[in-house]
């Protein structure tokens, strides 16, 4: 398969003409000129494989219709002016080299600045072009559908084009994964990779080191339905996400130390498995044998690794996890290895299409949610209620998707039961809550695999 090149440049599809025309008008009203181009980066739904990309394991997402779109024009004044069609999001203005990215209270424009800074540094651009930006987004924020990463991706591709820096989709995915760390998120690359590498009509198995995307043909007769718990969870603003990253790192390092490996060089559970040369199932046995289920204190971790508290902070912790006093290592590692195994089983079922394919996929999704809930502790009461309601309404499987701690569920639903399913979930979860009922139109919908990041002309 040929390596994917730069994002394509296409005419705006006819069904999106009104939307892009309105965005162009908003841009012109703000800046007095037409935009030079439009950039679009989609959100995504992860079908299975949660919290394992940053451990080095493959995931299985697909792009969705909801997206981030930017209208952009270059300027000669080396100023960045970032505006949003939604007036509830404040405007930002700065010179191209005098901004800061606030990790403690991230705003929407900080994610744009991540992509901008990352591409400028990667391409070694000494004098970046100024930019006028007007942004519109349809991915619900903090919903687990990758609104923040889609914004970083859209910013990155916009910045590259505005500065005549030719980057392939793979390069953009890798740069945008890395530069999201500017805002404090230690992600693994799934969100950025699927936003750039997605293709309409197929999900993707995304593998890392090296980055590789493989088509996964989803079975006929079913649809995937997204339902938003309406509990918002911002990965960068809350430490929960990075705590899980650190706990997985420490689990890998403690096992590596006990196995006589160079533990300081091991930072991912996937690398640990490769170093030991055993199967995912066998890694589960290793975890049970070498890690106790009770939380580890900071002192116990230091004793196991033979380091001081200061050394631990340098070798293993991140800025927003440096004050942690306890770490749940066994359950985090047990989730990662079992979830990685479920991803490959899910793909195998899609490839082989056995008679009971749909029920197998549903069971894998249900097991994934149980593991996220019980071992990774990244669900919440509303998500547990929602996934159970989805199953009761006819879904073959239902699980949280994205980082968790709120956000969305994804359900596997027989196509001929879709309308009954939607009515039951709306009645059971949304209609009985004044807050959720106002958001049902954007919170409950069927989706198909969408296309990846694209430049548009109007």
C-alpha cells in the first residue's frame, strides 16, 4: 500500500455548501477579506481499544461526520488572530512568537496554538506567516469524540499549508500527537492518526512504532450509535488521564526491574511485553504474579525501584502527577493487556466474519466497558447507566469510548432495530433530564466511518 501523502484539496461537497458559505461570510465580516482556504479535521469514535495507545498497543477507531473546520488567510504582520463562530468562545490575538499555552486552564485557542507551535518547530520555520482564523466545530466538547485533538490536527495542517511546509498525513499525525503535550496531555496518537488517516467506509486498525493504518471492514446489518452521557471530561484540565499514563509506566517499570531488565529505558507496557517475548495472555499472568492488587504508596514504588522520591519524579512522573502519593498498578496493567487482546480479536472477527460475528463483537465491547469500569476506573455512574440502558434497548454491545470519566458511549445496534433503539434511549436517558433533553439532537446519533482530514475550496 502506498504511503499516504499530504491531505487532499477538494471542492466543498454540495451538501456542505451552505455551511462553508456561512463560514466564509463570518470570516469576511470579521477580517474584511475572503479566506485563502478551508481545513477540516474530523472527530472520531473508538470502537475498541481504550487507554492502550499510549502503552504502545493498536486501537480500532473510525472517523465521524462531526468535525473542526477552519477558514484561514495568511497575513504579513506576523499576528495570530483566532476567532470562533460561537460567541461563547473568546477571541485570541498574539504575535506568532509571543504566546503561552496555559496547561492549568486550557481554552479552545490553546489547542490551536499547540498545533501551530508544533508544526513551526518541526518544519524549522524562522519567520512564520501571520494568520487570520475563523473556526467552527461540530464535535461536542469534552465528549470523548476527540474535539481537542481534531482542533490540534486542523491547526497543524492549516499552519503547514500557510507556511508552505509539505507534510504527509503520517507526519502531521505524529507531529500533532507530540505537540499536544504542550497542553499537558500525554496521549498515544490514536486521535490524531485516525483524524488524518481515516477513509470513508472503513474503520482502521491503528498501530504504532511505526505508525500504520489497516482497513477494517465492519459487518453488514449493524450500525454504531453514539450516545453522550453529557458529563464533560477535559483530558488536559483533569489529571485523571495523565495519572493513568503514569500508573501504566510504573507498572511496566516495576515488572521490568523484577525481571532484571533496564527498567529506566522502559516506559510502555507494550515495550515490556516485547522485551519479555511472551503473549498478551501470558502478560496477564505476569501481572497477577508480580503486582499486588492493593494500591502502591510512593514510598513502596521508590523502594521497589531503588530510587529516591526526586529520582522517581525525574524518571517516571509528569508535571501534573508529581504530587501523587498512591498508584494503582495491577489493575491498570491488567486492563491494558486484556484490552489489547480484545482489539485483535475484534479485528479477527471483522475479517473472518463467522456466523456469530455480531454477538462476538458485542461481547468484546461489553467486556471492554467492564474492564474500563472495574480495572481502569475511567467510567462514571452516568456512563454505566447509559451503556446498560443501550443494551436493554437492543444493543448487542455497548461501551464507553474515548478517555472516559464522562463523554460518550458507542453501541453496536442491529440496523433493523435502530429506530426503536433510538426512541428507547431517548426516553430512558434524555427525556427525563431537562439538561440532557436540550442536547439530545447532538447527543444521540448513528454514525458511519467517515473521511480523514481534507483541505477544501469554495
